C-alpha cells in the first residue's frame, strides 16, 4: 500500500508547509499515541529533538496530541536520535519520538517514531497511524488526559551509555580530536563523552542558534573539519550530522574517510576479537565494490540491501549480523543500539586506532575504493526505466562491466530523479557507461 505521509525515515518536509505543520504534528501525536495505548498502565512517550528553530513548535504540538489521548509525555530536549531510541527502551516508554530532519537544512524538519523496543516502526504500524491521522481519534476523558514533564538527567544517561561502549582497558589520553557536531543534537553530549574519556578536544559546530544546523558543517560538509584538523595538527576529526546518527571521519592528513572504510575497520577489529556476528557485514547497493573485495579477501562476506538504514537493519536482524550501515556514515552496531549512532561508531573507530598505535591514515584506509560515478537525471513523470530502449542500454552496460565493475540504477525516494551509479576498475569506462545510460533515460523522458 502506498504511503501518504511516511517516507523512508519517518515524516519529513519543509516546515510550516505540507505535512510538517503544527496541526499535522498534533494529529501525529494523537494517532500514534492512540495506536500505542495498550494495557491498563500509565502510558509514556519520550520526545527528543535536534536544534532547529521549528523544534519548539513541533514539540509543543506533539505534546498536545499525545496528552489529549491520555499518554504522558517525557521531554528530553536536544538529544541525538539514537539517544531517544535508547531512552525509550531503558525508561520502559511505550514509544519514542525524535523531531529532526537529520542532515537537511534548518528549514526542513521531520518526525521519527520508535516503538517500545527502541526500533523504528514497522510498515504495518506506520500504515495504521497514517489511517488514524486522516480519521477520527478518540480523545481521553477529562480526568485521564496525559501529563508532561521534562527530565534533567537524560543527557547524563546517554553519555554514560556511550562511554560504556568504549573498551574499559583503553583511554583517549594524549589523542588530539576535533569533533564537529553540525550545530545539531549532539552539541553537548558528544564533546562531553570524548573529553571524559581523555581526549584533547577541539570543538566546532557546537553553537546552535536554530538556523545554522548542518550549515556548511557536519558529516555532509566535512571541509570545515578537514581544515580544523590541519590547523590544530590533530590526530583525527569526527563529524556527526544534525541528529548524530551518522559519522564521517577525517584522518590526520585532512583526508575524508567514508562509512565504507569505517565499517571495514570496525568489522576487522570485531572479527579479530571473535565478536563479529554473521561472518561479515550488511551494507547497501551504494557501498563501493572495493569494500566487498576487501572483505572477501579476509574471508568475510557482504550482504547488500536497498538504500536506507531501515533495510540494512532489517537484514541484520533477519540474518544475525551485528555490523552494518551505509557509505554515508550511517553505521548500525546492534550490540549497542537499535539505530545508527554516530558517537558510538566513532568510539569503536577510536578504539581501533588506540589498539593499533598507528596514525588514523594507516588504520582507517582499509582498501582502495574503485572509481565510482553517480549522476542524476530529472524527470517529470512516467517510468523511463521500463522503456525497452533504456532496458537495452542498461543490459549492454551490465555485460560490459561484468567481472570488472558494478551498476546501480534506481529512482530516488525523495525527489523526481533517476540515480545512475557505476563503478569499476577503469574510470574512463565507468564515465562512458554512466553517460550512455543517462542519455538513454533523457531520451525516454
């Protein structure tokens, strides 16, 4: 069944337009709250947010919606998405909500929902909530309206949890670390956790004003981090995104290390320690073929999924893997978390560097990525990928790359574009293949 409001990661859009208004947020609170009213106990929802200006508005609207159907609200303020997931489970809440549009600019926002187990909702739950949003939701009697409160120790709880994932026999003493929090949700917790573990810390992206989240900073704009690492002669740089579920690293030379290299590093360390479940890791179709070859050479496997962390997590749970993620830095370590956690992933990376006693550039550069090219073709309607002409060009390209590369072609889930990606040993061949397919798609459009 087609979704009306939920996308690949909750409900997201331009603030004060479409599905991201205060009115809609209140309806989401009413519908989701009613959906999770199960049993006779006092029901509770944990609500966190990032630092966007619109977070105040959406937080108040959600609070009104949840309390109107009889659910108590616990407000934790600016917190990373994985912290909200963790708190939902640890506090025995019936559900959790994160108000964030992740790595998007400040003028977007979103609503991510978690079940009582700390996992993002199933398709069935989301469809049931969508139906209730457009229908009539039963309100609580006057004497059973929910209460709301803020808790002051949420930040400390998450910091304690994050630090507990770092090996007890290691410290970050003497390591100079630049941390970039994207002026987002982790601007307090990430620096504090790193400092308490001993790091010599340089902080950027820790002065949110409601409008500067992800603004030329954070995991999607690592240029600022690279410059800071070089300027301060740091050992490593760590960049999170607006809601801190992604991680990108910069080595001591200022070079960006993406999620593929980080997953390879963590998987190697965990395999060496005998704790890597599943015999490999789970990644999406966008991960570099170099990662797959590298893992295979070590006797480890790679399971590929469709793009999106929910697909990665589903495969991890179904197949029994405990490391997975995306090239973009959304890394899921299911021994610790039910969703991507940039800080926890960073601590695993730092642990590998500590154990190796070598520079980040040596420890984290696990393989040489194959040349990879991605181009987008915008279209206004129709299904260009289903035309015979386009199918023929794609088939020829696949035959040409067989054994020497890989091709991924898919419609975007967020905008009207066809994404054409190819990778292979020969960069000239890769470019020619991508251009031929793009030309064919344009002609079909």
